[in-house]
């Protein structure tokens, strides 16, 4: 494999890893606060449809983004009401909302555009277009690093850079702010937070809200940057891959970046089976590359590759007791 | 001293009492946990509240910390009537609480746990720096040294408790409530805790110590209030009382249930336990080498304060907890670990088990009575129709017969267990276990939460089983029950047996002292 | 909180949940500019008012009974098996291998062999997550989700690279021989009086009904079912009674996987007559809704499966004859799961409130 091909694959890795990263960080906030969320997929799908539709109708990607955030937040709110207010089963709630999103996005898109549940293609100001970073062309002649900068690091949609910035931001919020301290505490031992006089429900709703926003970014990126418009089931299980990445990262932000980029790399490889075959000299079936993130997650969950210890109070509704 | 937001109600230094409770009552459904409780705690003293399990101590303190709301009554803090609807209000009123089960975040550092909920501003750095300063002051002042950067999960239980105290002090608590603080401590750790508490008192803090251990009350408190069955029996100056008097107040002169019981007629040894050890899931040794025998036709009563290893003894004998040592039943060694050490093999060896916690172990609350009658005996041949199916009709008929014999009310086999009263639930369990005609019956807290009539009935059944030549191991925290039923009494303390006594010659005072870990009458 | 009378808990809670789901669906239909009453008419006519419609409704019902039972039996042991989809796909592989590798003389023996094979493949696909949960403490929900994706990838690989006959373009196995073709309801004496046209519903329906009876028998009439239910209610109590938790996890999940796998006899052998990609078409997930709606009882599961069969056939009719997309049925499915599974506390609180209201009025 030549250097150019490697750069191409790395470029795809970054593009494909971005929605995973947004969704993974989304899940991180929720699960760190003790609310399991297997509904990342549904929220992404909702955001993708809302942002794609509004971006097309208004011609503004920014209004599209806002709509995407709103759509995702509505679903996050439903999950919050079911699992925090009514202490329902968080897993079942997530499953239900995924189906709801899967159906309702097609219904709405079909009603609006009549194109079989997809939005018409977006272009111009209705999309996040690629940004060329300063000096990308100037530095290109620099050996090795020049093309890396110009082809891999430069030339992505704004949201790609936002996603990367969200990693240190998440780390900072989680470990350096009062909110982060309380958030982590409520996912580990809500009784400690409660006896300290802080509202468990308030914290958990805040976390679920942040999850909604980040899933909104993930979905909006899918519809307005990675692709040019919304298509039915366009998230294609990315919410679950993000969940897998979250477990793989053991619920930590920097590791989440690594896991998402690793899984993005697998997705990029799956697009170039010829390269894989050339490198390993054995024909690797594409489905194997597709399944790799899931296989890795199963191994991590079973403790074969380090032990993943989820937040201790995860999945359990908090009931006050002495 | 740490500085911070001033709190209301603490300027009234003229009031002599830090806390006054007036006529506090609290009921949970039909259970009256607190009945018209009044106490007054002078500032700068250590006030003990003592009573048996279920006397209502913890409920009272939970009301004071805003976890429950009293049905009626008034709380005065420093002479000012104060409403405490939630924990935040309690903290504002200067009350700090150290719970029996710590409320700490295991994978947080000490500092993070201390500032949680009492941070200064949105950024952590300032709060952490301040807490580090305050903690170092506090630790010098009160022998409360803990490494501020250690993770809670790496600390010993004693140190974790210090973190809880530091949390309260950091929030400028003037009143500190400790709920059974020594239950989880070694004697040395407990002594250290008492030095800390004395230091705090000398600095003018008011401390409420909830315990059921007489030794602690005598050692550290200035006053002591005794609770019994939800009521306040009396408050005395510690210097003017004795462990004997307190024990009497605690146990009370309640109706002594006369058990019609002839002299025992012990036969051959049924169960022999040798050097039994049990560790809990955290690796803490709960049973520290126990040895005893029980003979046929004999009731061995195990007395002791709850949490001294009795539960673990029952679980090891019943095949629920893994153990080391030897358990010999009718001359055969029973497996103590591995897949063969389970409730089924124990039952096959002739051991029946009425567990201490019938609602979590002994019954499936959602199952109907007849299904619960099969619980643990679902493999019994008489409950099978053929190789494949259970004979539910036979089971229901058997249940109806058992309900009749044990006077379970209402005698409806298809009613779920949760619909029966505590006494009738217990009768179902006892009927199931006793009617298997076991060689050995393990029975834990047989009458906890059971009404008087049912107590009498269950006691009679136990004696009848003994008279039929069976061996019985009775574990109870009720001294009366131990005294009136047992043919021999062993007292358990801190995972060990303190000694054996003859119920004919011993008395409650002697047993009470043994239960407190004091041997041979020297208080 | 006050308790509800038992009949209200069994009948009213799912009914009210269903009414909520239906009401919101009506609002959704209205919101996309269509008529809810018209939609309902099309659905009823297309699925219940003709023998042909019933033929499809019962075909879907058959699949949903299997997957609903799969969720039910795992649920009673305290396990949430969300991997029915993957187990069904593997079951389809089992069916295909059984039908293609051996030249069966008659459909009846082929049906027996394919059923065993489907059950075995589904069971194995559930047993791996169960083993990881029982022995290594893996989370059963996450692991079974992952196994759905791994199953999908495995099937794609097998269909594209291994099982596809030379010269065939689409990723699928060869067609099964005519001899293993299962009788559809219109070919069965007695039923052919009602079903006069070719319908997809086939003899597998009777296996599904037998499976429902068998699950009921296992859960409430055998020692195994007794132990599964006890373990599902309380693990500490199960230990007290000498019930082995790891064994219960393994057995319940294996039976669950076998039931999910069996569903493929209906669609792969009974209908498609070859293994296609994504053969189960989400029926594994619908099992969750069916089990929740059916209150985790086989009788309820059969009734809920008919309801969802109606929804799926009716939804398909909507897609054909109206401007309402077929995806409406996924919306209804999501709403049913939401109300019966996650917001059941809300529904129950509402009913308790209504009941107390009624009682007060009686007193006054």
C-alpha cells in the first residue's frame, strides 16, 4: 500500500469516525450519570431527518442543525421522562425510541418530499462544506507531513473539528467542573449525591439533555456533511457501534476518541477491501471488517481484553432509601 | 476552623439544647416506628440512643436528617423550631449524619467526596484547594488523618468512616449523628473513633450516637436515651446508670411468653461444626473459626447482637455461602465450596432452613402460597406427577393441609405470599421446613415481625420438633426467645463464640455482657 | 401506591397502553395529512376481511408467536433477550442447510429436520452470550445486540462467498427442492374451504401454537419452569433454594434462542424457500413488543402476535393503497413497546388514580 492510499483511508477514518465520536460522547454523558441509553441510534436518525429536511427547506445548514438538535432533544426528553420520572426500564425505553425514530423519520420525510422517505439532495449553503485549513496547499510539498496535513487533517466539514474539540471539552467538564463531579457521582452512587443535598433527578435530566444535543450533532453531521441529505435508516447501526466504542473506551473521553477512530478505520477499510487484501495477502471478507467492532466489544464485555466496569448505578432507577 | 456561608438558627447560643424533639411520631403503614418521642440533647455533649433492632432509633434519626417526614411532632434546633423537609435543610441547620452504610463514591478521592455538594463555584480547582487546606486543619485538630488523594475503594472501613465525619465537619456541622458507627469497626478502630468524638465534644460539637452496644454507651456518652418498640423508655445520665440497668430498660419487662417445655433428652450428635470460617464478597472474615456440636433432641440457641456472624453461620450451614473448616452431619462431611455445596444437597442431608430474611430468601413474594410451599423442595417425589410434570394439584392440596395445621390465615393456597401478614408468611415458611421432618432445623429470627399469637405457635412447633428427637439451631437477637426456647445457649460476638451457658443458670445480664464482647462479668 | 385488581392489571394495563399507542398513531397519521379512520378501514379490510388477508395476517402471526415466546421465556428467568433477530437469522441458516444438504423424500420429515436444525442454530447463537453472562458477567442485553450484528455479517458473508450458487447474482442460497415445500393453509383439507387462493400462512402456524402450549407447560407445569421463574424473581432466594443461577441463565437463553430460530421455518422454508439476506425482517425485534403486550404469557403472546400480524399485513396494505408509508407499523411497534414496557408505571399510576376516583364517588 502506498502512502497516498494510506492517507485516503485515514481521511475516510476521520470522516466516518466523527458521527461515532459524537454519539459515543453522547452516550458517555448519559451512562456516566447512571442512565443506560441504547437509543443513541434513534436520536441520531431523528436529528439526521430534521436537519436534512430543514436545511433543504430553508437552504440554511445552520437552521438545519438547530432542527436536528431539537429533534434529538425531544427523544432524549422522552427517554428521561420514561427512565427518570417514571422509573421505567431504560433498556426497553431505548429500544422503543429507536423503533419510533426509525418509523417516524420515514413518515415525515415522505410527507414532506414524497421521495420514498428521503430528502432531496442538499448543496451549497444547505450543507456543511469542506474547510481548507490555512497553509494546506503551501505545506503540501513538505515530505510526509505536508500531504498528511493537506489531505487528512485539512479539508473536512466544520463538525469534524467540533467533534474532535468535544473530546477535551468533555474531559474538562467531567473532571474539572462541579457539574462533572456531580455527574460522575450520580452514576456511581446516587445516594451520596442525594444525602449531599443535590437533586438526583435534576442531574440526570441534565445529562440526558447533553446526550440529546450530542446525538443531534451526530445526526446533523450524517445528513448535512457526510452525506448530502437524509435517507431512510441512514445511521445504519452507528448508534450501536458508538455504544460499543463507549464500552471499549471504558466510559472515558480520550479513550472514546481512540475507540471511535479505530472503529471508523474499520469502516474505512470495509470500503477498500482491495487494500486489505493487498496488505495481508489473504482475502478478508468485507462482512468480517463490518463485524469487527461488535466482536471486539463482546470480548471486552466478557473481560478478555481488560475489564470494562460500567458506572455502578447504571440502569437502576434511584429510589430514595435510608 | 473552616469558614463559609453562615447558617440560620445557630446564633442562638443561649439555648441550652442543641436539639429538642417534641412528640415525634412516624408510622409506615400499620407499623408505628416512632410513638410520641421527646428528647433534649444539651449542647457540647455526647448523647447515646440505645435500643434493640427495630426499636425505631434509625427512623428517628432519619427524620432529623430530612429523609422522612414525621407524622406529627416538632424539631427545635438551638431553641428554634426548624422544619427539615430534606437533607439540604438538615445540612443548613448544621446537622451532619454518618450513615451505617456510608454514602461515598467508591472511585472518587477523599477530597472529591468531601466537596461533593458543597463545592465553591463551578470550577473544581478552588474547591479542591480549599478542601485540602481545611482537611489538613481538621485532621490535626481531631486525629482525623486520611490521605486526601486516596481513592475511597482503597481505604479501610475505619478510614472511610473518617471521610464521612470529615464531610460533615467540612459542611460545618455542629450536630453530628452517627448511626451504629462501630458495627463495622475493629475494636482498635472503635477506640480511635471514640477519641475523635471526645475531641469534637471538647470543641463544643454535639454528638448523637446510635448504637445497641452497652459498652460504647458506658464508655463515651454523657447521657443515654433508651428506645423500645418505637417508644422512648427513658433518658438517664450515663454516670448514674449501669449496663445492667440499661439492659433491663432495653429488653423491658415485656410479656414473657411461657413456652411449655419439658427437660431435654439429648441423643447422639447430629451436627458437628469444626473451625468454620466464612469470608464475605469483600474478603472480610465474618466467621472466625467456630466449633460446636448439636445433639438430637436439643435446641442450641445462638445469642448475639445482629451482624456478629450469625447470618454467615446460617448461610454456611444452609449451603448458601462458601466456607472453610468442617461441617459434619450425621457423621458425613458436607461440601463447603463448589457446585455441590448448595441448598439442595443440604436438604438431602436432612437440614431444613428457616432463613432470617423470609422476604428475600425464604419466599418468592410474587409466588402463590402453594408455589412457595414447594420452594427448595420442588424436586420432592410427592410433588411430581410424572418424570416431566409437577403435580400442582397435589401441591395445592398439601398446602391447604399445611395451612390448616399451622393455622395460616387466610387459608387460601392460591394467594400470593406478599398478600399475607408477616406472621402468616413466617408460618408458611416454618410449615414448609418443619413438616419435612428434618434431622436438623436451622431457624433464624423465627419471630421477627411476627405478631404475639403467631410467636407462641411457632415456639410450640419448635419445641415439638425437639421433642420428636430432632436437633435445632436457633439464631435470634431476641434474648427472651433464646432464654425461653434454648436447651443450651452460645453467645456470638465478632465472628466467634464467646462461650456456652445453661439457660437455667444464666441471666439476661450475663448474656448481655457476653453479647457486648465483655467476658466473665467485668464491664 | 394502591394495588390494582388483578383483572385490571392483566387486561386494562395492556389495553390502555394500546389505546395510547393507537391514539398517538392516529395523531401521526393526521399530522402527515391522511385520515386515521380511512387508514384503519384499509388495514382492517386488507388483513381481516378476506381469506387472502387472513392468509398474510396469520403468516406474520406465526413468526411473531415464535419471537414473542423467545422473549417471554427469557424474561421469566430475568433475562432480556434482545438478540432474537440474530438468533432467527442463524435459525434461517439452519433451515437452509437442512433443506439443501439432504435430499428429503417428503416435506414432513424435512419439516422435522429443518425445525430441529433451526432450533439448534438459534440456540447456539443465544448460548454464547448466555455463557458469557453466566460465567464472565457480561451484560446480556449489550452482548445479544452485538450478536445481532455479528449474525448479520456472518449471513452476508456466507450468502455472498459460500452458499451462493455459481452464476447467481443476488446473495441468496439456491432454491430448496420442491419436495420440501411446506403445505400452505389453502392446501390443507378443511382449511382449503376458507383459503381458496394461495396464501403464505403454512403448517408452521401449528408448530407455533404447539410451541406456545409447550412454553406454557414448561413455565407453569415443570420443575424447570418453576426454577426459572423463581430465579427470575429473586436470585438470592434461588440460591437459598439450591437453584443454580448459571444453569438457569444457560437453559432459559438456550430455549429462547431455539424459539427465535424456529421462526425461520415459517419464513425461510414456508415462504421464501431459500435463505435471503435479512430473512427475519425485524420479526426478532417485534417479539419484544409482542411479549410486552402479551404480558409475558403464552396466551397473551398468541393474541398479541395476531394483533401485530394484523398491524403488519394492514401496514403493508396501507403502503399499497394509501399515501401512508409502510413504516407506520414500526411507529406503532415503538409506541407499544414504549407504553407497555417503559411507561407501564405511568399507565398503572393513571389507572390507580382512576380507580381511587371511582371508589371515592361510590363512598360519597
